[in-house]
C-alpha cells in the first residue's frame, strides 16, 4: 500500500499530537511527580526527532514533536521529584 507524502505527514503530525495529549495530565495535576531522569531525556529525544523531521521537510510533524518537547521540559521544571 502506497500513501501520499501529505497523508504520511498528517499521520505523523496527529500521532505526535496524540502523544502530547497523554502528557497533559502530568502537567496539569499539581500532585504529579515525574523524575527528571525521565522527563529531560524524553524532551531531548523529541528534539532529535524534530531535527530529523525538519531535515526531511516535514514541518507539521516537526512542530508537533517540538510542542511535546516543550511539554516535557515544563514537566521537568514544574513536576519533577
């Protein structure tokens, strides 16, 4: 099965945004405690993935994973143990 580049970009974008939805409860819950050794490597990995997407010209997937990296950095700042 072959899909178009636009479809592939949309799938990667929505997949990235779905992952971002799952981190929101940890950011919203004031009692959440996430170890920094988990949140900072997650942010770093997402930044590396964003660079890869950017080098391929995939703007929307890059934006979605950069947004996820920002969320993980905020978790590291505000919800770390």
